C-alpha cells in the first residue's frame, strides 16, 4: 500500500448501521456518532419510527427505516450494531453476514446454542467479524484483574465469584410483566458467566447448579419472573465459581468479580461512583452509580471502539489492535451456562454442560480475515 493509499484508508471511517434504537442502542449510537473518531453512524433501523426519527435528528443521521433489511442492503454500511430484542439476535447476525457486514451484537447471541451456531456458521462462511457485547472485559478494573491473572498473581484459580445487583427502589421492580422468563440468566447473569469464563483462561465450564426465586416481586412469579439467583459453576480445571444476581439493590448498581487461587487473589468492581468517601458524625458515605451506562460508560464505549479498530486494521492491512474481542466461542460458552442454569433452576438438579453443548476454550488472540472492506 502506498503512502497516499494508506492516508485515504486511514481517513475513511467505518460506517455503521444501528439495528434497535432502545435504551442500549441509543447509547451505542451516541458512542459511534460522538465518541469514536474512526466510526460514522450511517443508518438507523427500528420498528418504532418516532424513536428512530428522534435519535437520527439528534445525531444528524440521514438514513432511517423501520426495516433492518434496509440497513443490511445499504452498500454504504460496513458493519451493523445489533441492539434489537434477544429473539432477533441470531437471525440478524446471519442476515448481516450474508450481506457481507461485520457484526457487533449485544448479548446473548441467541436463545439456543443451535440458532447461535447457525449464525456463527454464516459469519464464518462470509468471513466477517462478529463481536459480542460483554462489556466488563473493557472495564479498566476488570481488565487489570485479567492481566494480573495472566501474569500468574493468583496462581491456579480455585474459587471465582461474580455478582450483578441491579439498582431498584422501594417500589421493587417496575413493570415485572414486561420482563420475559429466564431473563435473570439469559440477559443479566450471562455477563457474569462470560466474566467467570474469561477470568479462568484455558478452562471451560462443565457443570451448573442454580437456585432462583421471586423475592423482590413475589407476585410476578406465576408469570415466570425470577429476580434473585445464585449459580454454581464447576470448571474443567477444578475451579468452582459462584454467580449471583438480584434486581433490587437499593444502594446502587453493584457489579463485582473475584478470583482466588493458589498464590493469591484479585478483585474488581463495586457500586461506588468514585473513590471519594466522606467520614462525618453521620457515618462513612460514598456516592453510588444507579445506571449501567454510568457504571460502564467507558467500557461500553471501548468495546465498540475495539470493534471499529479491528475492522479498520483488517481493511487497511494493519495488525489487529491488541487481543481479540469476545467472539463466537465466548458467546456460545456463556449461553451454554445460562441455558444450563435455566434448566437447573427448573429441575432443582445439577446440569452437565455437555447436555447443552460441547464447548472449547476461547482462543487467546483474534485475527480478522476477509469481510467487507
């Protein structure tokens, strides 16, 4: 590549089409349009036209539609960012791959391992990049914990812990009837399952036991809503992990991780907005975070920026930026644990992961091959 050609390639942003303009879709759209220099928000699609129009006007996006197919067919779109409801994830990944678009998809990658496999096979056949939205990997404290693990600080992992406590109020869960059954495993704890997998490199989960109930909103239990859960995961290297979740942490949005091993321990996360703490006659106090996009503001932005940088590196013939992003193997492993947890909570019995899917440990590095440039 000549100097002039490289300069032109460097100047051309990665053009992204957003599919799904809900809560997290809006945040990702803002990241692409306002916070990631090498990206441009090219188009937005969502069945709710007023939401699309409002977001497009605010971010100066000319192309809008109520049909994702319009974004996938757009020759000016290099990649799509899927923030649609979970039931559409696998189908949209496959459709985007067939259209030659790189894909960033929010978790989980699908509702079953089988439908996710179909989507990943389509992506492999097309040679496109697929990255999933496991944002904790991009939080500075969690990333630092993983580096310490790689350096051998904890020795051999023996006990792991990850928790997610969503903030609530005295009124409990708002609109519990709008939360689908299985959500606590498939959409909340799946972050913890990926974190535990990632913080135990080289190992795969082999057995799951889950206990869950409706302790925050008991009236919602007949509809299938479970708001409190504890899941035990046994790994191929013998390590034992515990993941827990609750939908009503009145003190703030609380996400933590911990790995204890033969040589020591690392820990990450917490609900504090900063390390500033007051010590007065009223007690010890520190401010806490109430929204996921505040607690993980930098991480949500960094994961999409990494996706963009990896596409640019492949397009421009440069070395990919650092380690790979969470890909198909990671999404598949986390989904298998979540599905096993659903089955275990229903049966009261431990569930072997092999009855859900055959898993393999994630590769240590990602190399982009092919795809639409």
